């Protein structure tokens, strides 16, 4: 039986999830204590890497060698802590295929594989059909069908935070038997390498702004007609985000008639307008993002009508923080000017912008 120390020592690489930089592992430590928050007073195991406690929220990616099949796999902090605390040395593949194994003092070797992935998949579908209709309907309320997956496949760039990116090699299996209380789950099957993996941490492309981002899983988009990034989804709760094309036939987003009027004005004056950048700023001790409406050359443009949301931001001080952040962004990125256009100054600002661009 593998020990928790062996699982900790099976970690071969540690990466920072945000920066994708490798962190050298100098010291590993496993500590246990009784949790004061647990009613059962069970022992909780804690992991320290280089003297720093690993938490579920730690921004790490762990790469480890499976103690059973010796395949190299990657997972986040939550999964590695669960493996150690529950003393489960098997990787995802070993857990979900039937194996005969024998134990040795140092290693556990695979002796014989009874069933292939495709055999287990076919048996899974047959067993799934024996369950009541209510269970089967409930399962697909939370999981993607093959039709759901094919519908959003055009937005998927990769899985595993960029690790699996050759989508043409993968088959989506919506029903696959697993050895836990869930009974079934979904997996992707790699036809080339004859392997399966969970479709976690996909990188998607937004239907509106075409920006790419990483999300946790695909189930979030089970009933979504459009695949929207967090920025577009947040804006869409307040304003209906629409799209049009610029003179180069690129997708341009807009939220109001005034913004559409500006896009049309740019087209009539042969100006190439693009979607503006996302600018980081801080307000009330929280990190936020301000999406500037448009960009023309080295100029950023915000189109704003005097609606209640803007007035509230001015009164609260949020708007000042946005303006300060975008002015700082202009300096850092060697841009020229930030234009704030409203119905009241439309003629003045558009004339100034046109004159500035004609001088280039």
C-alpha cells in the first residue's frame, strides 16, 4: 500500500499557474493535526513545499508520476491535496480502468490490463441505459451531450490549460463509468495515443470579442447559445452586447446606439476602428478591469451617454480610478490620447479626432 510520503515524493515538478514558471522543489514536508473545525476531529494532513503551506487556493500546477502506471500527470492544488489526504496514489486513468496489480516494497507494477478504454466505454453506455429514465435525464441536465459538445467545439482551443490542443485527435464520450459515487462522467478519448483524460480547464474563444480565456469546465456552457468570456458576460447582464464589422471585416462590439453611430462614422471616414483594450484598475481594494470601447491607431476612445450607471460611478469615485488607470496605460504603452465622447461634445471630439488622424 502506497503511503502519503510516497505520494508527496512522486511530485516531480511545481509550476506557478499564472506565470507558468517552474518552482524548484527544495524541501517537502507532510504534517498532520486535528482540525478544530471538524465535528469528527479527524486528522488533517497538510503539505508544505519549500516551507510554504499548500492550500486549495494556491496558484500551483503539480506534475507527478503515478505510483501505479508511472504515467506523468498534472493537476491543481485541490486535486493533489485530495490525493494525499485520502491516500489515493492512482492517477485518473488508473482509477477508471480495471487492473490486476501486485505490490512491491518500492513500486507497484501493472501486471495485466483486463479491458481497453473502448470496451469500458461500450459497457458504460449499456449500463447507463439500464438506469431509470429520471436518472438519465438528470445526468444530462448537468453534463454535455455529444450534440452539446459539437455545438461549442468551434470555440474550444485546448484542454488542460493548453496541454491538449489537437482537438481533431479527440472523441468526446459523454458517458464513461467511474469508480466513485458519481457512477458516470464524461471524458475525451485520444484516438492517436489511446488515452483518456478529463475535459477540464478548457481555453475558449469568446463569440463577441474573440478574446481567449481559461475556464474550469465545459458544463458552464450547457445551455448557452453564445459562448461569452467573463468580461462580455458581465457586461451582458446590464447591456445587450451586439456585434458588427469594421471596414476590415473584423468583429467590433457595441452596446448602445451612440457607439454604433461612432462605428458608422469611422467607416464613412475610412478609419479603422478596433475593440479597445482591457485596463486593470483598483477600486475599494479590489482588482477590476475597465474595457475601453474602441481604439483607432494610438488613440483610445470611450463613448458614453449620461445614463444612471455612469453617474453612480462618478459619484462613487470609480470613474476617476478608471480614467487614472487608462491614462497610465497610455503612458506605459506609448499611446497618444484618450478621447471621452458624449452626445454633448460629439461634434467637437470627432472633429478633433479626425484632424489628429489626418495629420499622421
